[in-house]
C-alpha cells in the first residue's frame, strides 16, 4: 500500500511481510527503515535521529515518555535523561505530531469509506433510473414523473455525499501537507548518510559512491558483503532499537530482506 504522501511507503510482500518507511526507487532499490513485524512500523515506540551536534540519538518510548536514551551508542542513566532535553525536544515534538497526524488521517479515512460505499450505491440507483426512463420514454406521464422525482432526490443525496467526501478529503490533504512540512524523511536521510560516513571512517568502504547496505538487528551487509562482527556491533549499538523479528535500515538495497 502506497499512500498519497510523498516518500511514505508501507509495502507488504506476499512472502516475508516487509513493511517499510522510506522510498522505493525506480530500479526497485529500497531506502529507509524496514521491519518484518508490522507493529515495528505502524505503532512506533522508538526513534533514531542525528542531533544538531552531530551525535546519534536512539530512544525507546512509552507514550510520550522516554524509556531508554542512547547517545552515540552509550546508554544515558535514567536520572540523567532530562539533562539532554534541549537536544532531543524539537525532534520529539515533530515525531509526536507525526504520530498524531497518522491517527487523525486514519480516522478521516474511516469516515470516508462508508460514504464512498453509499455513493457507489446511489450512483447505481441513478443509473438504474436512467435505464428505466429510457425504457419508458413513451410511457405514462405519471410514471415518468415519479421516476424523475426519484432521480432528483437521489441526485440531491449524491451531491450531499460528494460534498462530505470532498470536505474530509481536504482535511486529509491539509494533514498531509503538515506531515510533509515536518521533514521526517529528511531526518531519516541524515541517519542513512551518517551510517555511510561511519562505514567510511571505520575503513569498511573507501567512499560512499554506489554504496549499498542493510543494517538490522541481525547483521550488517555492505555492498553485498558481510562486515566484521566488531563493526556490526558498533553500528548496531548506535542505530538499532531491537524488536522481535528483523528490523533496521536499508540504503539503495536491492536484494532479499
């Protein structure tokens, strides 16, 4: 399922159940965050981002409270988390607003669906009346008058439903515009670029040209090759919030997940 929002994708494969937040390029390469467990994507209680100081922030959340905070892979003591508020506050505000937008948009979608069904039924009735009028073109005046009255009544209902759907759709579009303005995809891009920079500084790659990687809780593959356990553990500590099943980051990845 690809929503109307730019670059936001949840892709369900027939095998493997891949869910993804990110982009799928024209050549079928995948870039973004992926998970085999739907809850990892749909009900996110985690986030990873690059702070303005260049450090990697990784946290797990309970509602709007931080459960665990890691900075550059190092766990922050629970009683010290508040000291970093200024560093993560602006990102979390965008992150939480994005969650609220998703909820509001889903609620609007649930309102639109029954209206769409009603609209389809009304259109079918109108089409049937049109056929009946055509068949009875030379029929009794009273019969034709009754059919035209029904047609007028149904047309009024159709107009009312159309106005309701249009209003709800405009609300969805407004939420979509707000969601895009949050620039969470840009935040994700920063994480992916930083992983590439880390791979270069660790000597795994010489440059980021044609770079491809998959970093998950199960392993790290760079340009088709498994990296050393030491490098994997280091990047896993910096970027991966572990869940059941496989989840992590893809960058220009073209292969099985």
